């Protein structure tokens, strides 16, 4: 999802893929796993979800471009697509804070941005 070419349809597809609890949990687990990724069996065990249900959710995330799969011997390794995630976050926040920096503000601060 390149910001120059990002369409609302791509953004809606990515958000729709994440708008389901088990898919969101799977994506977050892959984010935590980082570049190493996880096999479907390891991810299913971690999330305590049936492999067939996980397969369905991984397909939706993959179709949205949020995860990728790479063959490694007899296994598939799933990884979060960080570039796609960052493009999505940038798209969602590109005009926030009235054009000013969107730095995280400590909780003790009363300023918004």
C-alpha cells in the first residue's frame, strides 16, 4: 500500500481484515514475532484456535496484504507485513494534529499534540 497510490478501497480492506478479534490477535502475534515469523501450528497453539479457523483468518489477512507466507521446508512461515502496516498507519494519520508532528504526549501533559 504505497501512500501515493493508496486507495480508500485498500484501506477499507485492510481495516476490515483487522476488524475481527481472532484476526486482530493473529496479526498482533505476528507483529510480536517480528521478522522470524510463526508457523501456523505455533500461531494456532499461541492463540488457542483451531488450525482450520486460523487458516481462514490468515487467508483474509494475506488477501489484505497485512501478512505474507514463505515456504520453509515443509512449513509455511507467516510474517506481518510491516511496510503495509506502516503505510496504513501513515494514511490514517497523515493529516492529524492540524499538520503538526504527532509525537506521543506523556499522560501528565494537558496538551493534545
